[in-house]
C-alpha cells in the first residue's frame, strides 16, 4: 500500500511506524477472499489480530491489555485503512472488537473492564454491539427491547437486528429500554454473555459481502445487576459516545477500500492493451483516474483531520460526520470507476474490484446512514450560526 499520506502533519512517528508494521504484516499474513465458512474465518482472524498485538489498539487501558489509556483515533483509523486495503473481513474483525467493547472501555466498572477487555485485546473473546432493532435503525431512540428490575437481576425481553458478529460473539453490549424517562433518556446498556439463558440467535442474515450478522431474541433473559453498563437511563449516551469514537474509523475503512480500488484501476489501465495503445493512454482514462485520486485524497484529508482533532480532545461531531459521509460515498464512486476500468472482468465473481464493490455498500448505511450524517452536519452549522 502506498503511504505518502503518512508524511502529513496529522501523524506522529509512532503512527507512521504502526501503519508500516501493519502493512508489512498484512501483506504477509492476509490473502484476499472469503472462506466458505465465514464464521470460522472471522474467529481465526480475531485470534490472529489479537496474537499479533493489533487489537490492543481497539481497547483502552494498559492494565487491561490496551495499547494506551485511551483509544487513539489516528491509530485505529490507520489500522482500519490498512486492513481494509488488504482484506475486508480482517477490517471487520478488528472494527467489531473495538465497537463491541468500546462502551466497556469508556463506561465499564473496574470489574467489567478486567473481565472483558483483556480477552478482547488478545483475540480470545469476540465482541458485538447490539443497538438496532427492526423498528429502530436510524431512529434509534425508538428502540423497544425492554429491561425491568427483578430483585438482584435485570430481565430483558425483545429483539435486536443487523447485529455484526451475531452468532459468533462471546458477549453483546446491548441497549434496552428501562423507562426512567421517555425516548432517548429511558435507555440503559447491559453486557449480555452469549450463553445467558433466554438469549438466542433468532435468524442469521446473509448480506452482499459475507460477514457474521444476526437477529437476536431475548425472552425472559436474566442478567445480574453487575452486567448493567453505565448508569441506568444513560444507555443512549453510552451508545452515542461509543459510536463517536468509532465513526471516523468507518471513514478510514472506506478510505482503505477506495485506495485499493484506485490501485487496482491504475494497474489495469497500465496493463490493458486497447486500440493499439494502453487503456491508460487515453485522456478519458486519465480524467477518470484523476477524479478517483482526488476523491481518495479528499476523503483521507477529512478522515485524518477528524481523527487528529479528536485526539486533541476536541469535539468532532461535524468533522466526523463529514469524514464518514465523504469517505463512504466517495469510495463507492471510486470503486465503481475501478470496476468500469476493468470492464467485464470487473464484475466477475472473485475479482478484487468486484468484492470491493460489494464490501463498500453497507458502510453508507451503518453507524448512521449518509442522510443522518447530512442532518448532523446541517444542524451543527445552524447551531453555530
Ligand atoms: C452490514 C450491516 C452491519 C450492521 N451492524 C450493526 C451492529 O453491529 N449493531 C447495530 O446495532 N446495528 C448494526 N447495523 C444496523 C445499522 O446501523 C442500520 O441498518 C442503520 O442504522 C439504518 O437503520 P435501518 O436499516 O433500520 O434503516 P432505516 O432507519 O429504515 O433507514 C432507511 C434509509 O432511510 C434514510 N434516512 C434515514 N434517516 C433519514 C432522514 N432523517 N431523512 C431522510 N432519509 C433518512 C437513509 O437513506 C436510510 O438508509 C448494521 C447494518 C448493516 C447493513
């Protein structure tokens, strides 16, 4: 992977070293493509990412296996960009360890952090983040899954859907309505171990780029009071703070996919003979490549601006939303252009640009669809003026 952007002033020497080490590791260890058994492949990737030390960056607290006391946004962005360039499922495996355990890093008690985070960082336990429901996706404050207190336990009932790592996760950070107040103020977060009685996988969901994904059902599912994560009624804030850490990293993953598509497009344009010259020799091709490269660099600048700004302790609501929107939408265009450069071969199953074409699509929807990012940016602009 080309690394000129590592010279940008957003980065410190440790970031450059991290990206270069991961790039070398990924080139050696990861080979594009999905196995027939995507669950087994994902579990194996988590173990390998853990054994190699990369997952330490996805959790906070050196006492619990983390690389630092807080999650460094530039590090997770560089990790996701590099992993996405090499292998979409490896990026997914890394991202879910972070998103699934992020609320524990941010809001867990000492006992919760000690119990879960070291296993996540070492790749010995798989994490999941269960927020969305059939009737509550973009409008997440409408969630209906409920939790009621009963003696020393909380009793959970309801459904969650589109849950990444659903079916293979060892635990789920799950959000349920506890009713302290209406809407977003009456939600709490819980840690639900996958083997808790009353917790089941209602349906496995297959998507265009294979990832473990499921609908969950909770029926009279009892968890102890010790599994409450954060204060009762504060679950929405817990969810939003967690997403806030990882939103910029979705942009970084899209950037990795887009950058790979640009690389593949360039290689094809240079190699493909056509009308007595090469595809790359036509000005129409050069215009296409110019647009692709500009889109990639714009996404990179927005992504690392947001990451750098967050690492300075500054609010990044608008900047992260801009990065997520521009990088995911831009990568879709860049990948589409790469498929076009490849012609028929670009849509053949197994071709790298074909897999990128499928891989990028969901990023424009999850962790806040593009329209949701537009609303965040628009509202923030209006608030400021
Ligand atoms: C592959 C994948 C993995 C996922 N993983 C997880 C996970 O691990 N955990 C989890 O909790 N959830 C997960 N999700 C769920 C994801 O966060 C939701 O799909 C997303 O929030 C959108 O919700 P929805 O699907 O219900 O679509 P809806 O909320 O029905 O939205 C449909 C469309 O409406 C548009 N829209 C939304 N808001 C507005 C608006 N205000 N104005 C105009 N148009 C609007 C957008 O284009 C949006 O795509 C995942 C989803 C996918 C596809």
